[in-house]
């Protein structure tokens, strides 16, 4: 979660530095929508990394999965 927030803030800072933030602000999207849109990419990437790690652990290294899959998905989305 910290990495996603950090990368989002770096992306927004880079937009200001390059001068493209003015073009984004010209559109009708709200500031919260822009931040959520930029954060969504890192959220999906983090979720995919977590899913790959669990699948590799279970199917490649034969680590038994004991627990609740919905709880794992929810906790992965939160953290």
C-alpha cells in the first residue's frame, strides 16, 4: 500500500514537472478521479503480484493453502 501511494505521488509530481498536469486539469475529471485512476494501475499490479506469489507457492512449491480464500483476497486488497 505504501509503494502504491509513493508511486502515485511520484507520478503526479512528474506530471507537474513535465507540464502535462495543466492538460489533465483542463479536462472535466475531478482531482480525486485523477488520483484514483493513477492509483488503480498500481493496485492491479500489486494484486496480480500477490496472486502469482500464492499460485507459485501452492502449485510449484507444493505449500498447502489453509485458510479462507475470500479473506486472503480482501486482505490483499486492503494492504
